[in-house]
C-alpha cells in the first residue's frame, strides 16, 4: 500500500515506571512539537505495557522515554519485547537517562534493537536540536518501509490481551487521515452510539472523559469503549501536543481503545478525518464511542455533526450571565456539566446556565433539578456529581439512541468529609504575611522609642552629673 | 524649668509607648548578658533541666564562648536584636531553637538504601558503628516509593532494590532496622517516603512494637513458649529468615540481634493482650524519627504521588490524629520538604516560600479537622536543601523566624509549637559529573552554611553522587566533612558564630520579605491548593530551572571545572568505575519472601483489606486500621485496595 506523503511523525513520550523525573522529557517533547511532531505525552511513572499499548493504539512511529531510576536495561528491552510480540517491531524506541545509563548498557540496548539511547556526550556534541533532528529522521516512514509493511504481517489475534485488534483499528485511522483508500473492514458497520464531549479549554474535558470511561468499564464488564480525542495542531510548526492521555487513568484497559488526532490543516475543534475515525471504531464493534473535541470558543458547535448525544463541559468562571447567551452549544447540548464545582459562585453558575438552557428551549416552567445540567468535580474521586452525570448520560443514551447497557451500581468510596481548606480560611497565607509584617513594623516602631529613651536617659544623666571645673 | 525635668517628662511619655513585654526585655538584658558570661547555662527542655558548659578552650588556652551576645549600648539596638534575633532558644528563634547544641550528638544523618533489607541493614550498621547516636535515614527503591510490590515483570524487576531498599512487608521492615533498639532515646530513624508513607510508617511502628515485645518475652523468660508457637506455625507455612546473599554467614558487626526473633509473627499473637498493649504504648511513645510524607511538594516537584491529592491529605491527617491519640510525641509525622523543590530547579527563595506555605497549609487543614495547634505543631518538621547561593546562608534563620512569628501571633501557639526544626541535605543538583573531586569542596561549603545556621540534622552528599550511587568510601568522606566542621573547626565551637554580621542580618530581612511577597502571590491564586491547580508552583520551578541552566551554559554562572577552569583534557564527564546495582539473587529473594508472606497470610489478608476499605468508606481513621492491616498485607495489596476507595493520582501538565 502506497502511503500519501507528507506524513506527520507521531511519537509517544513518557518517563519510565516508578520514575517521577519528567523535566527532561518535557523539554524534549516541546522541541519535538516545534519540529512538527505530534506528541502523545503520557507523563511520568508509566509501565512498559502502558507505553506500548499507547504506541500501538496511536499508530505511533516512535517512543521516546527517559529513565533516571535504574532498571533501564530491563525496561527498554521489555518494551522492545512487547512491541515485537505484538507485531509492532516497526515502532522505534529512543531513550535517555543522563549519566545513569552507562555506555556499555547503551551499547547492549542498541544491540537489542533500541534505536538510540542518547547520552550526555551526545547532548554536548549534537546539541538538543541535533538530537531531535536525528530522532525524527529515524522515525520518518519510508514508502515500503517497515512501518507500512507491518500490517501485512499481522495475524488476527488481538495483541497485549486486548479485546480487539488495536493495530488494525489504529492503522485504518492512519490511512483515513492520509486520505489513502480505506482498509477492507472485517466487520459490518455497527451502530454504536457516539457521545460527543466538547467545551472550553481547561474545563476538564479529559478528566471528565476519564471518569466516564472508568464508570463505564467498571459498570459493564463485557462492554467495550473507544475514545477519539482531538487536539489542535499549531499553525506555525505543524506539531501538536496530544495531551489528553496524561490525565487518563482508566484508558489503559483491554476493553478500551483511544486514538488522539491532531486537527492538522483544519482550523477547527475537530480533525477533518474525525468522522472516518468514528466509523472505523463503530465498524470495529465498540459498544460506545466517545468523541472529545479540542477546547472550543463560544460559537463552535461542530461536534453536533458527528455525535448522537452531546455533552458540553464548562466551568463556573464564564463571567457575566449574558456571556451564556453567546454559547451555541448551550442551545444544543443534551447534557451540560459545570465542572470544578468547588469554585466560588458555582451554585449561581448552575442557576444561570439552567436559566439559559430553559430560555433557549422555551422550557419556562421546568424546575432546575429536572434539567440535564450538573455540577461536577472531576478532580475528586468518585464525585457524586460525576455519578449523576453518568446516570444522565446513560438515560439519554437509552432514550435518544436506544442504547441499553444494563444495570450498574457505583462502588462506595472513602469520605473526605469536608474541603481541605475551608472556604473562609483560604486567605491564610495573606493573614500570615500580614502578621509577620505587623510584627516587623512593631519592632521598628518600638526600637525607635527605645532608642529615644536611651538618648534621653543619657542626656538626663549628663544633666544630673555635677559639673566639674578645673 | 529644669532641663532634666523636661527630659524626664519626654522620657516618661516615651515609656508609655513602650509595650510592657518590650520594657521587660530591656530590663532583663543585663541579667541575660550575665547569664551568658557564666561557666554553665541551665535551661529546661520539656520539663527536664539541662546544664551545659558555655565555653570550650582552644589549644592556645582561649576560652571560646558558645554563645556571644552583642555589645550594644543603645536600647533601640538591644530591643531590635532581642525581637528579631535573640539568643538561640528564645523567640523568634532566629539563631536556633535550642539554647545550646546537645552534647554527644552531631546532627549527622546519612541516607542509605540499596538492595534488600539485609544489605541496607548492613550499611546502617556500618555508618553508625561507634557513633554515640544512631541516626538512620532510609532511601527506598522506586517500586516502594510508588507503593508497589516487587515482581518478576521486567519493568518492575529491574528497579527492585535500585537506588534504595526494597520493602514490601512488615518482615522486610523488621529486618531493615534489626539490631538497633528503635525505642532507645538515642536512636532516630528517618524514612524518605511520601505517597505510601502511611503504610511504611505502619510497618515501622509495628517493627518497633514487636521489638518491645521481644524485650518483654526475654524479661519474662517466655522464649520457649513463643518458639513452640512459632514452630507450630511454621510447620505449615514458610518461615521467614534474615539472609543476606552477599554475606550469608554473619550478622553485620554491631548487630544486637534485636528485632529478628519475631519475624513472621506479631507480638499480638504471642503476648498476653495487656502485655502487648503495654509494649505498644511504650513503643509508640518512645520511637524517635521522621517520615517525609509531604504530599504537597510531591505534586509540586517530585512526582511520587500515588493517591488523589485530597485522599493523600486525608491520610496525612489520619496519621496526625493517631499520633495525638496515642501520644506519639517524639516522631515527626511529616517532613515538610523544600529539598525536592530546589532539586527540581527552584531558587532558594522559592524553595523557602513554597515549603513554608505548604507547612501552613497542613496547619490549616489539621486545624479544620479539629486538632489543636499545640497537639500537632511539634510533630511537624522541615527539610531544606543547601546550595551555593548567598540566600542559603540564612535559610534556617528566616524559616525559624517566620514560623515563630506566625505560630505565636497568628495561631496563638505555645513555645514548643513555635520552634521550627529542620534537616538539611547539601544540594545534589550543585554537584557535577565533571571534576567530581571538586564536589566535596562544594559540599563542605554548603555544610558550613548549614552548621553555622544551626540546622537540627544534616546530610552531606558524597562527591560521586552526580554519577552513581555512593560507595562506602565516598560516603565516609561525606561524613568526614561534617565531622571535621563539627569537631575540628574552631569557629564552629561558637554556636552563633554568624550572628551580628551586617550582611547576614540584612540578607535575613531581604529573604523574609521576599518570602512574604511569594505568600501574597500564592494567596492571589487561591492559596497553595488553588495555585497547584493552575500548576503555578511547577511552572515557576521550571522557569527558575531554565534560568540556572541558561546561565550555566553561557558561563555567566561560573562553575569551576564545569564551564571554567577546565583541565588540560577539558574536564570531561567522569564515568563511574564501580556501579552498585542490586543483584539478581537479592531481587529474586525479595520476590520469594513476598510470596511466602502472602502464603503465610492467605487466610487473613482479604479480610484485612476489606476492613481497611470499610474504615475508609466510613471516614474512620485509616492509619489506625493500617496498623493492623500491615500485619497481614503487603504494600502493593494495600495500595491497590486504597485505590479502589480513595482514587489514583491524576497526572497533569
């Protein structure tokens, strides 16, 4: 199969398992992005299997990992083994670990098939930019090279104990993105419902998505879910930070598939190939497909063209209530989540959104609690609000899409009875600063008084001393 | 009118403006000076009166005072000095929290941890051999730091026992600290662990309790009965043993054997309930040490969070509540750490400001849970890095003084709570992989900062840390650095040697105000937690790190043997000759021991975990329950159970 060029290099970046040193990989991934690469960043403390599963699901060209905590020889070899076992030996592995990886260990790893372990001396001779250029050159897929040849070698067994052949799903999406003729589908197209999740940047879309996926997987032990997540490409460099996975704890699961797409040339919240990606996931037989858009502005409602059910996520910090009138999604969303509900003014925010929701739908008499508008805290474990959101979504999936997944119940969780810092105490640092400064000005003032007293005392003593004359 | 009467009138008016406390300070000044000019100083620490000599004598016969008071005549100077500086041991504790250093206890605390518990136990005995005080500092391997069990899976196996000791069970902990009397007043143990700190702390506390139980059994001559019980138990189940594959035949020199006789057993199984309760009480009230357990700096800098931040804080609060209920008074429940913030690249001011702010966040959280300030403040300790920057010369002074002022005037805390105690580790980041011999010089200067600043505890890095795990030889040199300063260097005999320096006093004021400005910035972002949500701390640390790297690269920041004063060969990066890696046999032994532990506890572990989850769901004290859970469950089992009810950490960027 002849691929269409040009091809954006896709790389998975991470720090190794039980390793919190993420400064170096963060610098590397930024430079890679600026060289036009699409980076699926996993962050620190990632297992070999997490990384390999991600690389396969994302159809990445390479993996770049830092390891500073030892055990690197085993770690890198294990990644290579897992890739080879999965028929994905074409995915290149790169690593670095400063002085912790000895030259003989690096040589052993190169021998084993690790593409390159960069050493501190490489840093000095090649420079950071040089290293990145080198890495990207190694990754660029040749026509008829191993990247493209790999698919011919794949058996029909799903790798890594996954429920589905994540390699073929991933590759089909890659072909779609490049405009290549699509691969023959092994399964007839099914009609899994598509849940579209959109909202403003920084509202917590990926955390909410993760919480929905977690509840879905825990609730329905035989169901599968696919997530297609879109992040913007930078116009200037062509690179993209596909950063949703870093917040996802539940996605590395045999019944879950996730693919991150960059918008590439399109100037929207969605990639031009998002519908094809969704169709491929549907055809692969997932029971639920979730589409998460990039952060959107007030006018963007493009997700509606691709989903059966839509969820709009926002925060209480939208400014004046009149701002809500401008948000297109509030007129269309099936469900609205106001995330970061612990923020000040959250109750007012929900009331305002309810008012706008009613206004746009002429539901003048509906009570607020009957509306699909939920306050959530995705950052809180097993948040009641997210539970409620999940209930609402499943209800709507049943009523609107005829998708019935079965009964479920949420597990009990630890109670943290109250906010860590009570709202009325949040100014504690300022109070302390005031205390210290007050003390210091008291010292200055009192020392001045004492100093004057000392001077007067001296003067009095001089006055009282009988004058002696010669 | 007589001029002196006019003066007297002005004097009296001024006298009205002077607060009674400050008038008293002025009045007592001469007495204070007299007190410090005597031969000995008697003072009270926690109801005990201690008397120590106030001078040492040099070879030349000069009487060297330990504490020197200023010669000020002006009362304004005298008052200002007492209010902002004062003698060590007096508010605001700028010069130190104790009037004098303890005799016979250097602040030396060396970090060790490698391979299995037996190997690290051997290292502990090596570093503390012949020392009057046993001060152990434990480095755990990364598997343990992330709350997991050792396993054969290659990405885990490679890390077992690397750069730290592998501890997965209570028996591992018993071996690790065996041969030291954990309840002796001169033993103190510190544990560098954060995410899974409550579990490791429960391991440690149980190990200490079981040592007391061993003592009880010996005293009451009950070993035959206990051994009979053990024999019956281990007939069916694998028997744990202390076995160092590297030195199989012997215990390390100095090892008393204490702590090994109840391996695989809990004192609770073999002692009468009231005797066990007594041993438990003794151990909890006597153990000395520190557990790092600072989850805020983990999220800001170090990344060994495992639980959701909220749940992790709840666990910390549970530990503190347990400490109060059980009167654990000699153990620090947290070491509020700036070290990792500095290692991640923060400058000293940011290090100090973020760390103190984190400390006050714990204070506010514990207060909101209904704990009394004086019940928990003495359980808090601090940990800073000392690098080369000028601000490091005052980091302890500023920290102590801000803490004392806030505790006294904002929180109405008592004197004991006002005293900030801290550990210093010299900066690992300031060591370089080129010309590594120069590193000891850097460490020496940083140690001097620390000792002049009256740190309560000090770790000096080994010169080869920049390239490898320190060897016995390099660790010995690092220890010598602080011993030489403490015992040989004459100026260090004066415990307030730097007090009265114009430069130091001004630096103290500047840094104090800079910290207050940073408090204001954090406050604008909703306090520490609000700022964390916006990744404010992380971003600031990164920016400062880049600033350092840029200056290092351009040579604007001169680094001898690194970017200037290079040798003829260009001062190349040094590669380690000897590399310590845990060996396969040791790792395999750890895994075999873990599997044997599971087998021994197969009947009780599920029930224990269920109970733990139930306690968490009912908002009970999770740490109190962990004290039982760890008797039957491994670290990884407990972590997994707690994930189910408390949630895993969510990464961010």
